[in-house]
């Protein structure tokens, strides 16, 4: 009877011979024949992970060949069978090898789903191995000048390479080439997503420009601004061409945003202008039609014009912040300039009216005073009254230099005819200077507002 050691040596020899033959056939592209030797070897060593992995690789290669030849049904059948076969191996392998078996089964299922999807790319294990070899040498896939479709296809291919080398060939997750592969996939998919975002941003900008209302256009730009923020972050890891694309996109977004803002301001300004003009125009026309007073009387004629102009000025100033369109704002500023000119003219007319009235008061006071001096022994009491009546309402602060001089000359001429102070009683004695001065002080003065 053979010992346990001798039996193990004979078992290894029995499956190694079949395994060696299977590998040789696989190397010569004769996978279909190799499968039989793999099955023989696995039958002798059902839990040998190396055998199972090699068999899985050969089966995947046969399925890929079938897919390349256009026989998707056969490819799917083989991959379905491989997935089921691998799951059965769980009962035979050592416990640490179970995750490897499940990963290979998952790859078989993913590869089958890929073939079922009908994607017209025939890459298979041979191509995967070739790509993997270039990656071990640090190769990178350029993205500048490449179309989005090309980048997306290559990213998918690299993802399949990753799944193949990990799921079938058993490459460790810590392999530095695998990390390089992941970076390449991330770079390509970032470029693809970036291109998609740029295309969507361009579509939204074009859509915004086509809108007839600022509100709809602004709504389109809101989505575009969110996309632009994502693109700005993404482009930091991409090529110079795409960075230039971001600059152009942001420039187009800014230009469109400014145009829409200007259009929005124009529309809003027109609405506010229509309301403003409807209430403002009649009063403004009245202010423009106003004429200088024909008679200088304290009837507030000029002051009413000034009050109207002040009210109109407040109205324009209140409307100005809402008139954000340059054309309407310029018109409003023009109205303010016109109102200032009208107010200046009305103020001059008001001062002129005051001085015309004051001159009349001085002249009539002079005549009335002379009448009191022409009688025998002069009537100082009446003279004092006439001075108070005619000079009392005049406020010298509002007189021009000429009228002020007339006021002074006539007042002094009449005032000197009164008796000067002799006692404290003169403050209350009619016809005395102190009494007249007191009465002048107590007389209510006319102001410019009265004209």
C-alpha cells in the first residue's frame, strides 16, 4: 500500500501532465482542445486554484472568440456555464481561495452582460493582456484632441482590463500597475464627464439666448452656472485644451448673463417708466407752462410753483433706482436737470416779485410820510403809523442791493422827523422813534414763501 506522501506525489503528477498539455494548447490558440485537458486536470485536483484560474482564462478566451465571430449566443452560453462551474468550485477549494473563485465568477457574469449589451467592441483577453503590458511600462492615454466617444470607449476598455486582470488573472489590489490603471480610468472618465458638461452648458447658453423673456433666459442660465462650477473643479486635472474651453465657456456665460441682465433691466425699467410717466407727465407739463407773475402780490404764486417742482423732483428721485436701463435712467436724470432749471427760474421770479412789492411799499410809504410832513407842525403820530404800516412787513434780508438802499434812504428820511427818546415812556408813546422801532419789530414780516 502507498503512503500518504507517495499518493500525493502521484496525484500531482497525474494532474500536472494534463495541465501542462492544456497550457501548451492554449499558447497555440487551441483553446477548445485545451479545455478537455483542463477538465481532466481539475477532475484529479478539484480544489487547485491555479488550475481553476487557468481554465477560467481559457474559457473566457473562447467566449471572446465566439463574440468576435458574431456568435453571441455561443459566447453567452460558455460564460453562463463558466459562472456556474466556478460557483461549484467553492466546495473544493481552500477557504482563503473562496474570494478568488467568487471574483472570477463575477467577471464571467459581467463579461456575459457586456456581450449581451451588444456593444460593438471585440476586445478580449488577448487585447487585455496587450494593454496590461503597456500599462506596466507606465503608458498613458492622451486626451487632448480626442473625441468624447473615443475617450469613453477607451475608459470602458480599461475598466474591462481591470476586471479581467483582477477577476481572472488574480492580480493583487496592491499592484502599482493596477493603481496606474485606475488613475487612467479616472482621467478618461473625468474628461468624458467634462465634455458632457461643456456640451450641456453650451446648449443652455444657446437656449437662454433664444428666450423671449428675461425670466426664462435666467432660468436656463441658473442650470448653466451650476455646470460651470463643476467644470471649473474638474478641469484642474485635465489638458490645456479643456482648460481653454472652460475660459471660453465662462466668457460666453458672462456675456450672455450680462445681456440678459441688461434685457431684464430694460423690461423692468419700461414697466416702471410707464407707471411713472402716467402720474408724472401732467404735473410736469403744468410746471413747464408756468409763467412769471404779472402782479407782485403776496399770493404764493411763485411758491406754489416751487412746491410743485420740489414734489416732482422727489418723484423722479424715488423712481430713479427702479429705472435700471441706461436709456430710462438717462431720461430721468435729464428731467432732474430740467426741474433744477425750472426751480432756479421760479426762485428768481419769487425774489423779483418780493422786491417789486417791497419797492411799491417803500414808494407808497414815502408818499404817505410826505403827506404827514406837509401839514402845519407835522403830524408825527400819523407819520409813525405810516412808517410802521409800509416798512414793517418788509424783511430787508430778501432785498436786492438797489432796493435795500432805497429802503434805507426813505426810511432814514422819514424816521429822522420823529422825536428821539426822552424817557422810558417813549417806547409806548406814539409818534416817538422808540415806539416806531418797537412796532416795526413786532410787525409780522413777509417772507419769500408768501410770493
